[in-house]
């Protein structure tokens, strides 16, 4: 029992000391804030003395009001600086957007120019396609639809009302051009079929350049010319092709059969190939022939080499085209432009 009372007495003393400590702390805090309040509530008189003889202006305030006014001023200053920073960033962004808009406008103008060039090229294509179809006897179908649907006739594009402006006009023109090109696939496919059907005819008539790889040039055309030996006017019955050297390969200009390999004092070594539809071709002044009589050759096969045999001023190929007993201008059957 005595021991228990001793513990209770110690416990009571500890609690009392803790309470006294909290009272001292609370009292110190109260005195601190009281002192702060007393200082902040101290009266101040602010006087404004003008340089002239006017009345002196004075007013009373306290430290608390001055501190509050200072905090308000600092807040206003920071708000003003933040607004200016945002305003500067916004101006920089606006300047960047203006520059991007300028570049976009320049790109749009270039796109419109290219669109105009595309329409002009499409117009030329339409004319060429129409003429080609007419030559081949193919009728082009014009699909007419209402204003809101696609139109495959390119002419409607060029009749488009000029009062349309901006991207609407370019968009409509591109849509019309796309529709026309889609419609042009069918007639072009018809042309392909015609060419495929006629492919054997093109290979059966002398329609290619007689020198392998398209080398050389025309040194004398068909018809009236001055003879290079005697200087007299005469009718040249073929075309002369020259590469300024001997040995270049000569090819058959159409499918056929070799019927003659011979030598002539004027033409030198020559070969005659018989083709379908009454065509014959002769290749003269050869240095050598590379075929035999009766041999069948295809268009593009090498049949000999350029030479300088017979009456000749230099190595070249004398090339003739015959239809039956008539000699014709080879230029009518090969796609060349004669140089004058």
C-alpha cells in the first residue's frame, strides 16, 4: 500500500509539471502575439509636404495597414509581370502562326498553279485521245449525269462557272479530272486491244529501223538526189543509213524469208527478204551476210553487217522497200524525220 501511494504521488507531480509547461508555452505565445498586435496596431502619421505654400496633407494609419497595403502592391506587381509574360508568349505564338499561314498561302498558290497546269495537260490529253480513238474507229462514250454526280466528259470541266472561288473550285476541278481519267481507262484499254490484235501486222511489215539498236543516221533520203559519184540528178530508190564505220549489225525490218543473197557491181553484197502482204526489203553494200537462202527470219534478227562494197563513198546501208514490183519510200513505214 505505501508503495502504491508513492507511485500515485509521483504520477501526480509529473502531470502537474506537464500542465505547468503547457501553461508557460501558451502564455509565451499569447504574449508574443499580443506584442505583435501591439506593434502592428501602433499609430503612424504620414505627412505629405508640398514644395509650394499649399496645405500639408497628413493621415494616420497603423503598421498592420501598411503591411497589408504592401502585400496587395506586391500581389499586383506579380500579377502584372505574369500577365506581361503571358502576353509576350501569346504575341510570339501569333507571330509564328502568321508565318505558318504565310507559308501555307504560298503553298496553296503553288498548288493552284500546278492544278491549272494539270488541267491544261488534261485538255491536251483529251484532244489527243479523241483523235486517236477516231483514227482507230473507236467511239468514245460520254456519260452525262446531273450536277451533283461525277461527270466523265472533260469538256464540262472547262465550262465550269468562273464565279466559283477558293478551295471549292479546285476541289470540284480535281474531282472532275479524276472522274474523266477513270472514264478514259476504258477507251485506252480498247486501244491496247486493237494494238494487240494488230501486233502481228506490225511485225509482218517493214516498220522498224534497219540498224540494230537504232544507231546511225540517214545519210541520203528516198527520191530525187544528186549522185555522190557523178554529181548528176537521179532517183534514189532507197534510203541510206550510215554509222561512219563497217561491221555494225543490220536487222530484218519484218518477219519474212530470205529469197536472194547476191552481189551487184553497184549495190555490192545484198540480201532480199520476202515478207507478207507483198512486201520485199533489200539490204545492200553489206560487208557480209549472216543468213542463207530460204531461211526464215523474224523482225529484229541480224542478217548482215554494214560494209562498203559496190559503188559507195563510204561504209553505209542502202535499204529498199518494194510492194510487188513497185519501189516505195521506206520512210512511210518507219517512224523517222528526214533531215534536210
